[in-house]
């Protein structure tokens, strides 16, 4: 039987919820206080979910306090195809303030013509923030999509680029 811990934090971008497994690895996260919205991001749900504190919460607080690298070492656990797993790993290598386009991201994955597949990898990313899919944009700099809303994506990108948030 698997039991996950769920925790909701207040951030400058609103409520942020983390779902972590028994080993502390983030399974899913996002800008919502709705546990069902977080659980819906998973391929396989844990048997039980309990409220509590997660180890990842400290990294979220540090990120919002200006330590953009704090999220980099938080362990995550995702289930997917080999290409999805490679893509999620590659997303963690995108530096804050230096977003890629979906075409550039596809090229990083070794498939420069697989732009839709690259976008799908971003769309299916469950542990948002820790696997920074928000750092991928459309060609020309348009935001593209983001499961947690374009306003949050814009603020994350602005914060990471050192632009003043109002």
C-alpha cells in the first residue's frame, strides 16, 4: 500500500500544493489548493493520501525567496514513456531566465521535428516547478500553454529573468 503526503503552501503566485511519496519524492505539484486537481495529474494514484509536511516545501519557500536553484535538487518521481522521462529530465536542465522554444526543446531531445511531442511532454509534466516545464515557450516568445494558467507562467518567467513583479 502506498501512502502519499499532500501539503498546500501560500506563495506569491497563490496556493501551491505538493504531493510526495513515502520517500519524499514529488509526484505532482501545482498552483491550486484542490487536492483532486493535483491527483488528476498522475498516471497512477497512491492508495492513500494524508495531509502533512513535505521535504519539498522548504525548496518552494527558498525559490520564492529568490533562490531559484533551490528546486533543482528536489527528488521527483514520474511514470511515462522513455521519451517522456528523457524530456522531463531535460526540462530540469533549462536554466532559470533562459527559456527554450518548443522547437529548441525538441532539438535538445534529439528530435528537432518532434515539436508536438515536446509540447506534449511539457503538458503531461506532473511535478510542476520542480520539473520546470514553464521554461518552454512558443517560437517568437509567446507563452504557449501551462496547466496552472498563463498568468502564473508569466510571473515565474519574469521572476526567473529578474524582472520586477507588480
